[in-house]
C-alpha cells in the first residue's frame, strides 16, 4: 500500500533539508532485522531509492541481514538527521527488488565496489585481511577488460512500510511527532506526545 502523499512529501523534504544542511551520510539508516531465535540485529545501510512504495537498500543476500530477511521479512529502519534534529522511523516488511532494478543499481556502482561484492562473503568468518585482498585480485583478473556482472548473491530489498514516524526535535524537548500507520488497508495519521 503506497504511502500517503503527506508522508512522501515529509520524507523528501526531510532528506533534502538534511542534504542542504551538510549531513555527512543523509541516506544512512539503521536497519533492524529479526533472527530465527527471535533476537534482533541492527546495522547501518545506505538507502538507494525512495518511492511511495518504500525504501530500497542493497546488500549480500547471504549475509546475516540477508538470511534474516529471507526468513522473516520483518524490518525496521531509522534515519537520524543530526544537522536538522530530525528522525524518521519505519516499520514494515522487506521484499526482494526486481533483478532489473538490482542490475541497474549494481551497474552504477564504482568498479572497486562491484569487485568487492564478488570478493566478500559478507558476514562469514575470514582468516585474515590477506584472504580478502587475494580474492579481490582474483576477481579483478577474472573480469579484466570487461564489465563486472552483478553476483547472484547480491541484490536489494524494498522495505514496504506499515508505520512511518516523523520526529521533529525541539530544544524544549517538546518535540513534534507525526505517525502514519497502516490500519486495515487505510493509512491513519496521528500526532503523538513526545
Ligand atoms: C554508514 C554505513 C552504511 C552502510 N551501508 C551498507 C549497505 O548499504 N549495504 C551493506 O550491505 N552494508 C552496509 N554497511 C555495512 C553494514 O553496516 C554491515 O556491517 C554489513 O552489511 C554486514 O551486516 P550483517 O552481518 O548484519 O548482514 C554500511 C555501514 C555503514 C557504517
Ligand atoms: C558492503 C557495503 N555494501 C553497500 C554499501 C552501500 O552501497 P554503495 O557502496 O553502493 O554506495 C556499503 C556502504 O558502506 C557497504 O559497506
């Protein structure tokens, strides 16, 4: 269910203002996923697309987050824009992006990052840094003089929101909060106490 116009506008405006204010990584978001044991796991990722459908990021599908999302889909995101004292919080369900979208984004990455996606068994044990350096050299040799294809284990997820909260910080601590919640197929909007 697409986000309501107001939520889309608030997100776009918040991101634009964070960029204008010089935020170092304005698209950085904390992603939380659910382990099979019911435990939670969080890490930062970079948002690469935002549409009324949701928030897209890319990763190794065999990583910890990748396997957790394949198992449950439950995902929560937090953006914190320090320069503008804002926070956006998202709760929803992650689904794979299309191969066409993943191919297009992968093709736009610097060659070094593309080679890294082949070389790194993200989240699995690595004996030493030398292992990684050797693997990068091997994939570099393999794709010498030709484009690096997207690895089958590297793609993206679209987090479709069921809740989006916009938090506007105030020095008084009497912050403003607007929460959009999907309720029986309809978006509900409410203010909440800070
Ligand atoms: C600011 C920032 C952005 C990051 N962006 C990504 C990203 O977009 N995709 C990714 O796979 N890892 C990204 N990482 C690395 C992840 O935080 C994490 O270490 C890695 O993906 C392994 O996570 P996992 O073992 O939980 O799967 C980023 C780290 C930081 C600090
Ligand atoms: C392993 C990894 N994948 C992806 C990203 C983010 O995407 P990109 O490298 O395409 O900007 C990062 C950012 O640090 C990263 O560390």
